[in-house]
């Protein structure tokens, strides 16, 4: 199929089909909600967020456009901590395999996809995100209909080394170039030569990304423009999270796990920012009205690490029934912090800082500092550290973190062993039993 | 109107291996108790036990439920986890800050109980039966040693035969090969207890220097295990009275 025809299809989907489908969906929901009357509190939760509809619309459109993107526009598969800002002016459609794997986790299709990966020899100890996406590629199965084939793979090891080997496998499979940004692990402060090392890689990325997209390298004005958007989006996301410093928190930490999707996948776009403006305003309105994410908030917890995607609903219900809410999570906070260091006046230089100094690329002392600060800022009286079987870099050191948090902040802390994506590595009944015992210990 | 000695509550602890029930008075004394192997249909089993106990005491009482089957105890007025109930049961006996080691059928719990009886912290074995009563049960079954004779066997051991694997499946095959090599049964049993105790000690982590250790759960009835645990923790370990009933006692006290 010619690239012109693909482009026409892509534009039709982007400009007409996507919005039209959303209008139909919107109308159907309106009819339903009129029947149901105004949003009522659902069980132990406060009334559902209105913005959820917009979130669904954004993400559905993103994946729908993705189906028609390859052959029409350049496509990059990108790790979550990658400086995506430089790809936007080149017209790339960015796919986030981690976000896709999280979606597979929520849909509980990870065991099926993962088994296909394990059958060809990948270890079950590998991160379930990697196993899920490799399985999805091999079986050509995905709950989103279809993922566009990449023209470029963009990997940044500021989150873990697993992504490097994962993306190498993808590069071998798709036979496309892989660009790597490899920030050195930061003990204390990154040294100038570390920063120069990352800067050189960013410069190289610009050249490769432009060549693959068959375009001229983006001008500094274009990069500044997208950087401004990314910074603004990050700030807005941070403002959404900060609303939970209020008592009661206007939403739950579990809501945050879902609403993080745009800042990860659409960072640097105007639609991402418009979405967070809407969400922030809604949260502010809820604060003014005294509406909580949990109907009766009695205790406020900090969550560390990725969510357990396949059990987020079950777990949040269990917590809410006992009057507990995860009012902040180090995971959702990471996206509010990293981008805040982006400076449009020096987009590439500041990107070095932003993408090197992220929580998973820092020593344990800094991680402790972040957790302690969050626990204080959000007035937490307890913390749950999710020891994630899949994500070793996030889980390492948690026993020390637990002791330090409990001792220095005088709060209750528990470590919960689970997995963010693979239900085969987690016994729900036992996990909920541990959480219940933890909650009982507050009384 | 209840006075001293009058029954005030029933506690039921539906564990993976045994189902325990107690009737307590206001002071926490156990007036009646039941211990039975857990039936697959726990709801029917607990209904029958509760009926029998109500009949015996001649009145309706509030019911506290705990253990894996706690959510299926008919008429329970208080449903709490084993961690909370074991802590309450243990504290009612010792009335001071202690570290409780509860070795039950399917899990081992370490609960740090504060000076006021609160749960300050806890740890449990995750996803694995090694280090639990089930582990001992499997190996003793394989060696055809009845549970109530095991301590006497260990006491007779002239030396300890190290059993390196604490995975139930691997330990079983390791023990079989040790027997085949002609190692004496008593020594193997001692080695087994030591390896199990080390696993529990690892779960307990670093304990405060002044920590007092108490033990509950069915495994606490095995004196050899208590000794091995004391050696592994380098602390004296005292066994709570009626160790198997501590969870049910805590459940009853919570309901009263
Ligand atoms: S190991 Fe952790 S950081 Fe790496 S891809 Fe998996 S979840 Fe992400």
C-alpha cells in the first residue's frame, strides 16, 4: 500500500473517525448518565471523576491512530523515561510498550502473552512488561487492535537495563535502528562528564531520528516549542497530584495510576496539557466541595513502586472499605518531578538533567529522601512498599527503606510482595490478607 | 449480666490445617475449646462447632473469626486477620512488648507487639510452605515419625546431620537420600529442625537486643522446634499457654 494512501487513511482516522467515534461514545454515555441521574458515590468511593471520560477518549484515539500510523508517519517505540520531546517536531507517532503492557495487565492478558515469550526461551524472571510486549509482537495479539510497526526504537536506560536487552530483541525482530540514551547511574550528584556523555547521545539522537523520519533535523525553535509544552504538561500533572495534599484527598492514588497515561504517552502535546488542565480544575472543584476519592478517609498512605495492574480495582476497594487511601505514590510523582527540570531556554542541556536524575537512576539515599518528603508533604501515616518481582531496580533496597521510614518518620510501613503485571506471581487472597492485617494495626 | 467466669465471647480460628474454637470469660480465661482438622467445607464445620459450644454454655455470644476461613464463619460479629488476633491473644497472656513467632500449618508469622498490645510490625513467609508446620508434616510423614514423638527422637540425636535445602520438595528428597546413605534418623531430624529454625530466624530479621520471644501455633507443641528456634535466634523462646488456641483467643477477645 502506498505511503500516500496510508497517510490519507491516517489523517481521516485522526481528524474524522476518532473524534466521531468519541462523539457517539459521549452521546451514549450521556444518555446512560441521564438515566442514572447525577454521578453518585460508588460504594466506599466518592463520586467518579468526570475527567475519566476524557481520559478514555484521549487514549482510545491514541491507540486508534496508532493502528494507521505505520507507513503514514514515522513510528517510534519508546521507553517511558525517554526524551520524547525531540521526536515530536519530526512528526513521529510514539508508542509506549510499557503503557501497552500495563493495559494488558489491567485486561489480564499477561499470562497468555507472557507464556508465548517464555516458550521461546525468555526467563520468567524477566520483567513482565518485556515478556508481555515480546509475546504480543510474536503472536500479533493486542487488546488495542493493532500496534504500528516501528521505524525506530528509542531506549533510555534511566529506568533499568532490562529495556536495553528488550529493545535489542525488538530491533532484531523488526530490523530497524535502535537509538540508546544511556545515562550513568547517579550516586550523589551527576558529574559534568556524565552530563556531557548524555548530551552527546542526545545530539546523536537528533541526527538519527531525523534520518529515519526522512526529514531535516528539527530547528531549535521547534524543540523549544515542544519542550515548553512538555514542561507545562508536567507542571499540570504535578498540580493534579498536589491536590491530594488536601484532606480528604479528592481522588485516590489508584485513580492516579490510570490518569498518568497522557503524561507518559502524550507528553509534549497540546492535547495532553488540555486534559490535565481539565483534570486539575475538576480536582480543585472537588476539594472546594470537600469531596474525597474515598468516602470516609481515615488514613493516608504512600505507595512505592508500580501498581499491581491486574488487582488495582480489588485493592483500592479493599482499602477504601477500611477508610484508607493511597494519597501519593512515588511512581506517579516521578512524572511530575522529572519534567519539571526541563527548561525551554536550554532544552537539550536541561533534558540531560531531567532524564538523568530520575528516581530509578538514583542511589538509595535519594530515593529515601523522595519517599520521606512525599510522606510528609501528603501527611501520610503509613506506607506500602510494593516489592515488585518484575521490577528489580525499583524493589531493591526496600527493606532498608522500610526501616528508615518507620524509624525516622514514625509511621507504619509494610512491604507487599507482588508483581505489576503477572498474576501468576501474586496470590490475591494472601496479599489482601497482609494489607488487611496492616490496616488493622492502625486501630 | 456476666460475672467472672461467665462466658462472654466465642473465638474461631479457621486455619489451613486445623480449626480452633474457644469460649472465653471476661478475664480471657478459656472456658471451653475445640481443635479439629479443618474440613474442606469450613462453613458447615464452623456452624456445627458453634452450635455445640452455644449448647454447652447455654447462651448466644458474640463471635470473633480469624484465620484463612474467617470470612465464612456464620454469624461472626468481628472478622479480623490472624496477625491482629494472634497479637491480641498473645498480649492478653504476657501483657508486655514481645516478639511473637507463630508457626502454623501454612504460614509462619513474626509479629512485633508493642507495649500497649499494638501490632508494631509483622513479617510472614510468602508464597512458600518451607519454614512452616506443613514442611515438618511432609517430612515427618515421609519418615513415618508421629508428631508427638519427634521431640524425643531429636533429644536422642548424637549429632546433627545438616539438611541444606529448606524447600519442602527438595528437602524431602534430600532426607530420603540421607536415610539411604545410612544416616541415623535422629540426626537427620535434628538437622531438619535446625534448618527450619534458621529460615524462621531469617524472616525475623534483626531483633532488638532486649526482645522477648514468645511462640504460638501448633508447631510450638514440638519442644525440639522451640529449642532449635531459641538456638537460631540466640534468645530464650517461651511457649504461650495453649499455643494452638492463641489466634482463637484473640478473636474471642476482639469480639467481647
Ligand atoms: S524492570 Fe522495571 S523499570 Fe524496567 S521495564 Fe520493567 S517495570 Fe520498567
